[in-house]
């Protein structure tokens, strides 16, 4: 594990990352857990944490749906089945239209069919907070119910769940400077309310609805609240570009608004041919602000991987949009440093990152498939690249404006490059001929 993206081992899929620095100084990320080829999320949570954004710990199971006394087997459903559950009809129509336009309708039908076969509800995206020496996990089930459980440690295990008087998805928790705690949830329309002092409930008559909406703020789901200076930032899955692969944000003068839409922080479209959504957060760690988000993999909308990028907050409070990268929170890849094939940050032409016959790699299934890596930095001229591949064909390697091609067979091949002056470069690999070529790693010298 390292600062490179994705930050966790290639077989650990923690999407919907809510990042919080806890009193022990470590940064903890709370998310759902993709464990199945045909389902988003699962019936368990795992927390991951780090002290330096380089070495990450994947903790044991922190909470299970079986601990929720109100879960019912006959109410189980997947994310797909919840589309429109809390939305007005026009939002459902728009979502279905976007699915068709993105070519994802058949996949989502399969997900919905798989969801009807699960025995218990799934656990969707959670959030957590520290309060008076204890840790509170806010969770939601795919039947629309929501709750809170408590632990003595930030990684859990969380116990004694209490049901909250809310129905929706993607809960978020925020404690203001004065100690007041606020709770957010919803899809297409976000609701918010001040929690009771014990964080175990709230007065339903005091809920503020429509804090942000699909019509005015491009809000899809996944609320996440932070405060920077005197301004409140609500981060969420943003569908302003046709599907909710962006993380957008709105700002306001109070925790309950009113909120003004400000733009996109990051867009994960292009991470996988079937990518559909994004969900994450921003958090300050040390002296730097970061955005935490996920990237789909495996040629599915699922198997979503935790990623991190540094961001900057301008004097006017705006957040500049950043690209997905392979280098993540760290430095660009250096000469001689191995770039794992599965760290490609964008793909195209049918290429994808995932498991291919038990092997995690960049998969180029057909001619025209591509994978892109950002970035490599060379302080001396680049002269060679070594690719470790499976399969046979011809690949093209583009580094900046330089293009080289080579025939490959299983094993490691060396490409002689037109000497590239020192700089920071984007790399793209494309399949020119052949089929089912996978790239395990590449190294520049």
C-alpha cells in the first residue's frame, strides 16, 4: 500500500469514502464494501486508516447488517432498486434516460435482478464522528432505514444500534465549532436536522428539507459536510455532466444553508467502461486538503476503489477541479519506479482495470483499448520502458507527445524510446493489434 492510487490492495474495494481525522491523529475512512461481482455494497463495513497516507491499515469488520434488529429479509434491494424510491417521477425518468445514454441499462438490470436474490438488506454508505470520547457510526440499509451505533474505538466494532426517524440513503454527520451536531441524508433532495445532544436521535418536526436538490444543485446523493473558515461546504455526488460520476459542492453560511452550487471537485467518468457514480468527501490532513473518492473497476459499476487527490481552496472559497491520477497524494512516479498496471486512472476503447484470470492488471481486450497513467517525472532523459504483459499483440506507448510501438508476447519487453527531455508526463498504452493483452507493470529508465 502506498500514496499511489488506488490506495488499498487491489482486492480491497472500499467506496463512498468519508474521511475524518480522529483524536488519535490518524485519518480514518468510513465507506461501504463491495464484495460481489453482481452487487454494489454488501452486508458489512470495514474501516481503513492511515497515519501518513502511505501505510494503510484495513481493520476488521466494524459493523454487520445482522446487528440491526429491524432488518428484514423481504425488504432487501440493491442501489438500482432504490432509484426513484425517494424521488419524484421526473427524477426517475431522468436517471433512466442517463443510464440508457451511458449504455449501462443492461448492467443495472442485472444488478437489480441480483439484488432481489439477497437474503438481507445491504449496508449502503456510512459516516462516523468522534464525540465525548466515543465514536458514532451512522449507517443505512437498502430498505431505506437508517441508524446509529456506538464504539469505544474509531475503527469499531460498533454496537447497540438505534434506529433513526429517517428514511433514505447516504447519511452524513457534522459537529460544528459550538458542539452542535447535524445529520444529513437523501437522494435527489437532501434533508438535514440538528441531532439531540446524545447523537442518538432528533425531532422529526425540525427537519429541513431540500437543502440541495437535483434541479438547483445537481444533487444526486451522498451528502458530506465540512466547514472551512466561516463557510459550510456540502459535498455530494453531482450529475451535472449526465451521470453522477462527479463530486460537486455547494457552500452556505450555516450548516443548514441556504446553499449555493459552486462546481465540480473531481469527475471519475472514464475510470471504467461501466462507471456510474461517485461518492466521497474532503478532509484536511496536516496542512493539506484532500478529496477522497472512488473509481469503479472490473468492467462493472462496482468493485469501487478508494482514491485520494490533493486539492486547493482559493481565497474566494472555491475548489479547483482536479484530475484523477495514478500518483495520488504522493509524488509522480520516478525513473526506475514500478507502475502497477492496475493503477491506470482512465481507460478507453473497452479497456478496464481489474481481474483477468486471477491477475490484477490493465486489461486491453480489443484493438483500440487504452489505459492512461498520471504522471511520470524524469530528471534525466527517458530512454527505455519495460512492460510486463500477458497475451500477444502490438501495443503503442505514448509519453507526452512521443509515440512508440512494439510487438509483445507474454513476459517483459523493452521499448526503446525517442529520448524525452526532463519533465512530468502522462502515459498512455493502447492495443494496436491482437486481443486480451494485459499489462501487469511498466517501468521507465
